[in-house]
């Protein structure tokens, strides 16, 4: 079975064609700058490539180029679209409506569009991409929506309810939703499978760290809390996002800087985080280099991030009443040995006997690796994420 996985943004479209017999991507690519000037890259598992400038007025033209690359030319991997058995779409926000993957119908797509207030940067793009895909992909090919928020629908009400008048939840749906669900679910299941344990009997803190970062408490296979909240702005310091702060800061800054609601939203989402604190970059690697060179603001920015990770590991161990494993995943989690080290040192009280040498070894980068010493009561692991495979698995399950 071949499943096409789609991850669409407002001006981009990432895809992977996954062979479910081997659970490997036979081709992947990216349509960039849709509606602007357009650029297309496509790579096969045997390293054949397409890299070109394209005209993508809309997502429909982008999908047409994807279909052409998959089926024709020097980098084709299938003879026709009849060899694609299903399409799985990543959808950022499912609100409280969707707690699992569903087949896409007009009603579902309309609901995704109606939830745009919760994810204005993501859901409209997701819905647009789905409608564009329906125009291009044969009508007999089933398509599914896989929601980032679905995994966190098991969070109890006392953990997802904010201390606002209850009507804010009843009328406007204001609550913690959580994100990165496909990633957290994949790495926890992967760890259990590869270590021969039952996920239903494990207490795991999953740290998905990248340009966007979140930590989840996964108890017996279910999410019971996570750092991202009503939107992906909450929680840890991120590349350009501020993370958690006193809500009064928002009103104070609006008055001081004379900002509209949209402007303060952009200020916190795009000008803050590592970039805003360091003044150097939103890229953790560049901020880390500046910190090593003695830049005090860069040192502060990295310290805020590391402290936030450590604090939430401890908090979620308390929430679960114990801890079996800590997982690091995502671009930063899989590659930044210094951040893993600082988050896990002096955590012996949680049973973590961290192996500094193993953590720093080059062969642990972006690979499945154990970072604690033998006999450590709580284990620390790098588990590379594969959200696309998780989406494909969900799609396969929902189409039967």
C-alpha cells in the first residue's frame, strides 16, 4: 500500500509517498513560495532529484506538479496515481470535535475551516490544500485528516481548563489543546516497541524540541498534559515565540507600543523567543555559537530554554507520580547534546543517572540512542521522530 502524506502551510506544501509494506518514504518533496514565485524540490529514495523554479499561483498547481513528479520524468516512482491507495493530511487544529483521524468529507473540511480562529496561520492553509488535492487526486482515492490536537484530547479537564470565567470555555472554546500530537505519539510508541515494553505501563516525558517546541506528559500511552496551550505560542521559549508569560504583559505591551491585537500576536509569535532575547537569530545553533563566543544575551536565551525543559520534566514527573523515561526528539532534541545535558544533569532525585560522554558522542546525533548509564532507574533516550509515518499509519487504519 502506498500512502501520500501532505503537510501544507499557507505558502508551502511538503509531501512524502510512503510504502507501507516497508514503512519507508519512496519519494519526498517540497513546493515553496506558493502564490509568490514558486520553487520545487523532489527526491527519491534512490537519490534521483528534481530542483527547479515553478509557477505556483495556488496549491492546486503545486499538487499538479507533485503528481507529475511522482508519475513522470527522470525521478518518477509510480506509473500512475492509481498506485496511490490513500492520502493523509496533517491538520493542525481539530478543536474538541476530532479526537482521532477521520475520513475527509465536505462536512469535515467545513469544520476545519470553521476552526480557523483557533489556528489562523494553519487551518485555512490545511483546508485549502485539502480542497486542492481533491481536484487533482482521483475521486476513488480515500483521504484522511490527522489532527495535531487529537492526541491531547485525553488531557483531564482540570489540566486543560484555564482560570477564566467558565463561559469562556463554554462559549468560545478557550482551553488548552496541545500540539505536536503525531510526534509525541510516534516517539513514545517507538520507544516502547524498540525496548520491548508496554506503552500502557510506562510514564514518559516527551520533549519535542525544534523551532517550535513542546513537552508532553504521556502516562500509560495517553497524554495527560502538555506545554503548548490554546495555541502553539504557549509553553517553552522557541525560535521566534515567547512561550509562557504573565497574561498582563499582553495588555501592557499593547498600550506601551500602541499595538493592535494582530500586531501584538505577531510580536509574540514572530519577534520573540530565541530571536527576541538573543538579538542574534531564531536558530538554536547560531544562538549557541554566539553564546560560546561570550554574547551575554545569547547565553541568557539558551539558559531560559534549558531551564524551561528541566522544570517541565520535573513537573510532569510529579503529575504522573513517577517517571520511566525522558525522550528527546525534533531538530534540537535529536542534535543539541548541550541542551540535553543541561536538562538532565542534577536530576538524580528523579532516578536519572545521565551519561555525559555517551550524550556527547557523535554517533548519537539524530539516532535512536540511550543516554543514561546502565542501572539508571529513569532512562533518557533520543528517539528520532517521524510524523509522516505516524500520519500514514493513522490513514491506513482509518481506511481499513
